C-alpha cells in the first residue's frame, strides 16, 4: 500500500514529538503492509516552526535509518496545505508544496465552513499545473451537509482522499455512514491514514480501512484506492476517468442532484 497523507515527522506539527516515535510509526506502517509513505506536515506549521530544508532533512534521516534497519519502507515529502486565498502565491514561493515534485497537491478545506474563495483558489492552482487532492472531505461539515459540493469539485478536476479510520467509525457513526455513502457514489479516489501518532486511533494503519472499504465498493475498487491511484500520484502520472476506482455497486440513496 502507499499512504499519501501521514503526519510522521517529529516535532514539526501535531504529529509525533520525537524521532523515536516517528520511527515506531514507520515500523507499524510497514508491518501493516505499507511500502511507501508521504510525510505531509501542515504547511502553516512548517512555515512557523520549521523550514522546507529542515523537513527534507528529517525525511532523509528517517530513510537512512529505515535502510539501516532493513525496513523496506520509503518516505517521500509533501505537505497538507490549508486552503487559503494566497495558496497560489505560496506555491510560487515554496511555502505550499505538492507531493514530491509532482503535479498533485494535498488541500485541506476548513472543517466548519466552505470559504467563498474555494473554487477560485482551486482553479488558480490548476492553472499553475497542479491537481488538488481534497483531504478528508468526509469530515468537512459543509460537504456533509451538501455533498454536491464534493461532486462539483471532482467534476472540476479535483481528487478526493478519505481517512482510513473514517470508514471504521473512529470519527463517529455519522462520519462512518457518510464516508461509506460517498464511497458508493464514486466520490472517493484514495484512502490514506492521516496518522499522527504511534498510539491509539491515529496510528499509521490502512489495512483495516482497506478491508472495510472492500465490503462497501468491492475489492478491486478498494485496492485501487490504496495502490493504483496513490502509485500514479507519487510517480506523477496523469489520472483520467478510466483510471479511477468505481464501486462494484453504486448506492441508490440519491443525495445528489
């Protein structure tokens, strides 16, 4: 599996505090079946508490240690970029960055509101040659209340990434049910861990989420969400409609217009 959203670097954001815990997270991910992870600290935290060279150095340090321990897990570097009006300018200055020099960029919408400038900012990102991946839309209140927002974002070229734990109900029953519904509606392209710790419910585990997703959309579609699509992302391959997962049986719930 390939995990494109992981807060695994020590002392950068709200992830692990020490290199010891970061390495434990990496080992847990490997034991769970993950072969590649993208370290994605929040861009705000990198700007305020660290620097791009610093986080790159941490990734290199972890990769060397993984190699020395014979652990076949590779870390790449990206960012979880908060949606802000000046993200296009941040991209120009290197304050917001895509996944490991690819065209794909993680974008986090606010949890509570849907900013009026969202569509314009995402359009500007795309005009600069980047394809946004909307992270954990299932936990965004505005999208829960109006799923058509997600439909429209995807229609305009965005990809959608849900958190493994959301499928398992670890963010509550409502999130679990909503996540399974957007899976059935073909509104999910990638599953990632969004891990923050080596302990508790935010561990770097995706296999349970993969199995839960397979019960909803079928094994082929679920496997594409943790292997094929993330592989295309980290290797900077273009993804067309035919390259994206399709549920074996779509929902008839009909919350869409």
